[in-house]
């Protein structure tokens, strides 16, 4: 399939939409095209937000497209918007391609609302880290699907997750697409099936749009490569026990033998993340330095938390997310200590990727810590300990941000480019899925 024509039709965007704007667009399209767009509610979020899906197309295959599985990852909301509008406008894509599309712009609206402070200022890294929110692991829609194994059992599914499960049970999809993104890493993909030809095409559309591929350390040490910047999707049985979570949307998609795709794209482009030139540093030492820096961050935030814990009164989502990080992250990074093949020279991409991960963790969780303290201060809880730690960690956060900026050579990527790659990947993978017997 020639996806270039569809990618070229993605419009320019200046910001990510708020949750209210997402709802308004669905209403607009459904009202304007009632014969094409079927809009319905499939569930309710934990705070009472309606979860809605727009269905369009004639089948016979079904595709479920999941926007916003993590609320700090809103590229997918615009990918859903652009794909939905193209399906409305393009009768061939809608009627001849062979799919009924079930499109959800944001499956975690509660979390998305806590990121809207930076949605309107994309490319502003300071705004991003100051308004960043990502739930505790067991509060993430993507990672609370049920697991019923003998050695590990999880059934604490969220209402949002249950809505996705009901939708998949109903339509029995051939293709499921979970729309993700990162920050400063390169572009990379997860596929539920070993399809190296598809993986190569996915990598090609990213590079054709000028995005660097992620050739640094993978997200998890057990990641299995199926092509450049493409990995087999980890299942819940591989990760859940470490985090205390459930399965992923990939685990539920497996019930229908659906092809599951994750597209991970950065907000900022740094060409060094694709540079495989060897350095004079040993890869094992690079990994160790990164782990040491993350453990130092855990220790520093834990010490500060000890100073204020007795004074905390607000059960904010920021407090829950921060405590989850402090409780679980060391166990996760410990898996890297036995990572094989670390006695070779590290590449530029691996050195840069490890340092960028350090900056990411400092700014994400330092910012989350400050939002937790600001929630206390905003509620009138201005004890000496809280005020002192807000001042001290605020200054520390400024230092971390300055260091991260000095270590980066990245530039903001046009939102249109990111949406075009996610949309092109959707069409390539959907075409591949429908060819399967």
C-alpha cells in the first residue's frame, strides 16, 4: 500500500487538543456525517468522564485504535482525528480498504486533564516537565488487563480498561493499535508478531519523515529485536510481576489473534540516538552509570519524602504516582545488572540514550514531586517542612533542567510529522493484518 498520499494529507497542528476539544470534534463529525460516523459511549472513567468510540467503515475486518493509553502521550489523539477525517473524506479508504475502524481519541481522560497545561505548549520542554503527569503503574489503562497465570494473577482492571475489553470482545479485532510516544528517544515500534518485512516498512516511513530511529538501549532488557528499531511486544507475563500490574492491550489482543502495534515517537529529535558509531566507553559501564544515577534520584526523592510525609494531607494523583516510582523502580532497573553483552564498546546512541533516560527520570519525577507539594500548599497545608522541601527541591529541579538542556542537541519535531508517521503505520499494519489467514 502506498501510504504517502495519506500521510501527506495530515494537516499542520499547533497544539494537542484538550479533552473537551476531543469530545467536541467527535460530536461535530458525528452530527455532520450521521450516515458514516457512529458515535457511542463504551464506558466511564474513574472520575466520571464518558469514554466514547467513533466507528466508521464497512469491514469485513475490525480495527481498534487506542489513543492516549498514557496521558503524557497525546500524539495519538491527533492521529485518531486525522484518520477519522480521512475516512470521512475518502470513500475508497472507508469502503474498499476492508475495515470497520473503532477509534478512541483518549482512553484516560482523567489523566489527560492533568497534562493539559503543556498540551497547549508543545515543544516547550520546561512546560512539559512542570505539567507532566503519568499515573502509578497499576493505575495505567495500558497495563491493567487481566492476567490469570498460575504464578501471577491480576484482576484489578480499571473501568477504562474494562471498556476496551468489552469493545474488543464485541468486534473481535484483526488489528489493535495502541498509540504511544516518548520524549527524546528515537522512533521505534513494538509488534506482537515477528514480521520483519512490516517492521522494515515501519522504520522506513519514520526515517523518510526525518525522524531518527531509536538505536540506543531498549526500554526493557528482555526486548527481542525483529528489525531496526522494532521489537517483539513484551507480554504481561514478562513484566507484570516486577511492576505489580496486569497485562497490556497486547495480551487481550492475543485472544483474537489480532496483530497488535505500538508506535513510539519522540517530541524532540536528537540525531545522536540513531548513531551506532562505537565510543571508547564500555557498554556495561554506561549501563552502570545510568543505574547509579537513577538510584541516586530514588534516594534523594525518598529522603525528601521522609521529611514531609507526616505533614501530607492530600491524596493527590501526584503523590500516588511518586510513591509508586519510589517503591518499584529500583526493582525494575535491577534487571539491567545482568544484561548480557555489556563488555563491548558502547555506541554513541547507547551513551546518549542512557544519559537522556537519566534526565527524563529526574525531570519527570522531580516535576511530579513538586506538583505533589504544590497540591498541599494549594490546599492551605503550608507547614515548615513542606515549604522548606518545596524550596529545596525546586532549586534542585532547576539544576536538573539546566543540566538536561546543556546535554541535549534536540529540536522540537513538528506535530504534523509525528501524526503522519503514526497514521502511516496504522495503514501499513492494518493491511498486513488483513492478509493473515
